[in-house]
C-alpha cells in the first residue's frame, strides 16, 4: 500500500480514516463470528472425510481470529462490536444455499470448498489493508495482531489443512 502515507492521518482526515478502520474491524469481527457459525453447520454435511477433518481445525482458527479482533478492540480502547459485513454475508449465504440445495457428494464438497476459498480471499484482502492502516494510525499492537491473522490466512487455509 505505497499510496498510503501518514499525511492527513490527524485532524478531520485522520478521524475519518480512524472511523473507517474501526468500522472495518467491526465488519471483520462479524465476518469471523458468522463464518465460524457457518463452518460448524457445514462440517456434518461434507461427504469427504478429508474435508470434514479439515473443517474442524479451520473452524478453530476462525474462532482464534475472532479472539484476536476482540483483543485488538481492547488494545485500542474500543468497545467490541460486530457490524454486519454485506460481502461476507453474501458469500456465506450462497454457500449455505448450495449446501441446502445440492445432494451430498463431491459436487457439494467442491461448492463448499469454493465458498470457503472465496471467504478466505475476502478476508486476506481486508486484513492486508487493515494491517497497513493500523500501522499508519499508530496502532502497532493491533497491526501485529492483524498481521498474525493475515499470515495464517495466507498459509493455512482450508485446502492446506486437507493436505
């Protein structure tokens, strides 16, 4: 994010950036909580034992990401609050619809994997941006937490857990 500098990070522009950042944290917190709920419901519907066995550690990782976001709010002196995230809501609803409408088997497992990968990529894009903005705003502890989550998302996705 070379285009971001700390110019304008104080005063009205900084307050706007800070507000956007806090809003982003609230959206990602909602996303992690919602994804965890959805994963716990999807696991029993997976046909592949490899997929079933991969969902549980991925669910645990997702819950850990929510815990890190709670800690980020604490570090920043902000109330922990989840705000509905429209894009993640659509991704999860689509996955749940596919789970309901498709017969159990390989096709449904592939649809589930595709939806989870879409959620992972959405989260990676957001964590990359938010980690950079946290640094820009001087939230170093929060930036470290976001970076830890980003690293896990980039390396330890659901597909990686299946191998």
